[in-house]
C-alpha cells in the first residue's frame, strides 16, 4: 500500500493535479479554480469537482477565506428566459457520481473581492461539509478565457490521502 501511495503522491506532484481528500477514499476535491477578474470587478467564483466515494451523501455547507468579504454557495437558474444566480443553503455531494461546480451551474461565489484575482496566483479557501467537516484547499486562478473544458476528467480511481 505504501508503494501505491508513494506512486500516487508522485503522480500528483508531477502532473500538478490538485486533489484533496477528507477521509481516505471518501470525499475528494479536484482542481479548485477561479477565473481571473478585471481590476474593476468586485465579485468572482470558484469551481471544482467534488467526488464522494463513501457510503453516505454529504453536503457542502459553506466556504470561508480571506479572499472576499462574503463567500456563498450559488447556482444558476432560468427565470423568464433569463439566467440568474441564486444563493443555495448547501450543495449535495451524493455517492457514486461527481458533483461539478462549473460556470453556468453550481459555484462558490466570492462577493466583495479584497483584490482582483490574477491568473497564476493561488489563494486558500476552507470548505465545510456536513459529515467530512472542514477541508482546506488551494484555489488556482486561471486566465479570463478559462472554462469548465479545462477541468480534468477524473475516473474516480485517483486518490490522494493526507496523513
């Protein structure tokens, strides 16, 4: 098992792929990212893929950090043929299928950015889950043309465990 763990840790270090695990094999947070913001933009959003390989559904309850005055969970809805963002109380992370936070869908809203998000920078964010508790992640800021297509597709077999 140690050889597999060492191999996977080396794989993630070499590829630069960010995977965070709450408890070994139960909740993974893959590629947390945000799009760079123009200097006049006061809001931003964070995207990622949440994968629950445990036996019980978990829920993302909130995000916290110093990057913005307020951090909320949001979704996009269509209302009278107009896309609108709405705050949600939680985001369900069911077992067996990834929950994707992406542009035009579920996301973590950064309201009142303390400084513009610049491509290449990273910032810490803490995610609080109902069962898994708090999980710190490092969010990478991508260029303004970044979209969900840049997110790697996980087959659910790659695991990075924090010891």
